[in-house]
C-alpha cells in the first residue's frame, strides 16, 4: 500500500512532461496574446462607434434645424404675400430676402443629409468590424475551453479542435482589423 501511495505522490508532485502539455501551454499563450491585442482594437472600435454615432445624430439635428428654418421662411413669405394687398411695393424686398433664406436652408439640408448618410455608412462598417472581433472573441473562449479539457482528458483530438477554433478566431480578428473604414466625412 505504501508503494502505491509513494507512486501517486510522485506523479502528483512531478507533472508529466509530454509534448501535449507543452503544446497546450504554448498554444494557450499565443492565443491569449492574440485575443488580448484583438480586444484592445475591439474596444477602440467601440469608442469610435460611440463618437461617430454622436456625429451622425448631430448631422440629423442640423438637418432638422435647417428644415425648421426653411419652413419658418416659407411661413413668413406667406404672411408677406397676404400683406401685399395693402402695400405691395414696400414688401417686395422682404419676399426676395425670404426666398434667398429658404434657398440657403434648402441647400444646407441637402448637404447635411449627405453628411449624415456618410456618417451612417461609416458606422455600418465600424459595426461590422466590431462584429468580427466579437465573433473571434467568442471562438477564442471556446478554444480555451477545449484546451483545458484536452489537458485534463489527454485527448489529442480535443487539442486539434482547440487549435482549429483558435486559428479561425485569429482569422476573424485579422479580417476585422483589415476591413477598410471610410474616412470621417467633412462637415458639409
């Protein structure tokens, strides 16, 4: 009985030094480093999405403000036309000014609408990039789980599954990294 206990204690105190444990440790370290870098980039993308979303909202607020101003000048023009019957010659200059103001705000609306659409396009690409990083992050988590199970069960095929999942996760993070993002649109 003492021999069996001594043998078990020897095995517990000295971990096995086979290739599978070394491969698992190295693979885990590499995938953890890649996952960490991908997470940093992913967090930066999320911050950029938040900032760009604010720009997009601002653009649509500008659009709405221009619409309101354009509509106010239309109402003023209508009021002046009603007054034309009383003293028409004195109000012609006002109608011309209101028409100029309406045209200015109509043009600003069109520019702002294009600007907002460019921000929206940029946001869609950033969200797609973020999705690729998130998918990669999920696969890295699955890969780590398979690495742990393969270390416990000593099953080489589980190690293979973990490596494949980690490589796919790395490819997803790389695709998210290299997916081109449109430049920030200039204020129109």
